C-alpha cells in the first residue's frame, strides 16, 4: 500500500487537527514509499527498533503512541532515538509514525478504553479533559474491592502493580476510574469523589518520580481515592495492541512489539 495512503487514512480517522499537543503528531521519519507491514509499540524504544531491524524486512512502518523512548533513571530526562538507529531505519526503509493525544482521545483504539476492555470492565462515562479531548473513562465492574482490581491488573500486565489505599477498601457500586499512562491534573479527585468513584487505575503513581505525582497523592488522600498504578507503558500498551486491527483492516500485516516497563513508575 502506498505510504501516503496509509498516513491519510490515519489522519482522517484520528483527526489530529482537533487536538492540541506538546509533541509533533503524525509522520516522524518517512523512509518508504510503500508499506508492506506495520509494527506497533507504546514507545519508540531502541529494543523495539532493533527487533524490527533484526528481521531484515523493508517497506515497514513503525507506529507508536509516544514518539520517543521511555525516560530512564536516574534523571529521567527526555530520551532520543540514536542517530545510528535513525540511519539504519532509513537504509532499511523503515518509516516511523506516532500519534500521542489523537490516540489518547477516548475511542475504539484509545488506551483507557482498551485497558478497560482487557480488564473485563465496561466504560459508562468519560472524564479528564486535556489537549481538547477526553482521555479517562468511568467504568462499571464486578469487582467488590480495590484489592481485586489490583490483582486483576497484575494478572493482565504480567508484573506487580501498586495500590495506595487512601479510600474505602470496598468499591462503591463496583465503579472504577481509568486514565492510562499518567494523570497529572489534581482536580480530578474531587470530581471522582462526587461521582461515587473511590478507586482510580493509572500508570505512574510513584510520588518520588516527579513533583506532579506527589501532588496527586495529596488530593487522593484528601478525597479518599485509592490509587492503583500499573506503569506508564503497561497501562497504555493495549491501545497499541488494538491498533494492529486498525492496520489489518487496511489489508496490511501488523504486529505489536512489547517492551520492558519501568517499575519505578509504581
């Protein structure tokens, strides 16, 4: 399929012009005129790119949620794709496309909806308005306690999660809020309490990782909201898994490549 046709379909469906964002949306590196296969990933990790290059395929599109690698310890400064990898991608006709906020927006392929789907719970409303879109979902579930939610999340993501018990152990009517990745807005906790939601599943919850995280803990305590963290990468990856179906509907081969999550997020 012509690469431009793929990009046009992505733009028509996700409408980045309707979003605001702090990073460039869309094509990052256009290295192939034709696309034969798409790989999806949450971040533009070196391990993901090296895996693609090791397969010695050409006319490839890498589609990610984040256009850069995960930030790493100890300083967690913005990471970059190395120049050597970018040159190899060009030589092997591997193009790179990324949608941040357009993918975050609640919809069939969004992180929040797909994490809820993977957990077996049903969204009934949306919240968390940012960059001109809603990203979070309020869900009904059959869980009775926050501990059950944590256990289900751990089974799903394949590693430990973290529960900060700031509210009642028992869920109010089985209701749960989900905002995959990270939720820096401290105003949501008063909103959730007003909606009868006392348990919030997100990605980054370690108060030592960033100043904004410590602020959300203060608000969660104030309004009695349990926080459950599953890491940035692991809570968002289900959107990128779902995106393989988006590309298959175009008639393209598609495969998700996982990467190691940063447990310091917890």
